[in-house]
C-alpha cells in the first residue's frame, strides 16, 4: 500500500482499497506466503539499523565526554544522537533499497530478483554503487529525529532512576 501512494500521485488507480483488500488480494494472487515477501531483507535492514544506532550512540557519547567536548548533558546526548542517526542511515540504506525492491517486485513467476543477493548484484551492475543509498536524506530525516527522541528520553529515564552513565 505504501508503494501504491506513488501510483496515486501519477493518476494511476492503486492496487488496493484498504488493508483487508490488500490481504485478500495478496493471498489470492500469491498464496499465504505472499504476505511474508521481503521478510528476509526487512530483517537484514532491521539488524543493520539497530547495530548502527546502538553501537554508535554509546561510542560517540563516550568519545564526546572523554575528549571533553562537553559533559554528560543534553548537548552530549544530542551530538551522540546525530552520530547514531547518521550511522544507522548509512548502514541501513543499502538494505532498505534491496528490501523495498524485493517487496515491490511482481509475483514469483514474474519476479525480477531471485534473492536479496541477486537484487544487490543487479542493482550494482545496472545502476552503480550510489544506487544503494537512494533515499538517504529522507531516511535520515526520519531516523534522525527518532534517534534524538529515543536517546534523550533514554538518558533522562536513566538519570531519573539514578543509574550512572559511567
């Protein structure tokens, strides 16, 4: 249904009228397994996002504090959140491109890609390495504010509970 929003802007009738319609049409056309098309690349993307945000935030915060850029305060948490968002976006964008292409391809008989790896190879061959970071800025615009809200809230809750950063 997300992909159909682009069709609407082009004046093309979307494939689905709602969630129930999408569910029944996908099951009818692709079987019950069609509901899980793209689950592997989606899990790969989730792994990369979490790896990027969790490891980078903690490392960036420690670096900011130990290099005495500032103390353990809102400014340090904000800087570390920005770094975390950039890291998560940089790591996840290639997987996001692959995931989106896998999920938006046609039925199994008409599929453009056999696997995530096949999609990666074809994307690199036909569009080059920069194609893997298509949508970087919109992704960062979505992940960046989330990182700030999440990490600052996390730090405030940790401070309120009396748990020290170090």
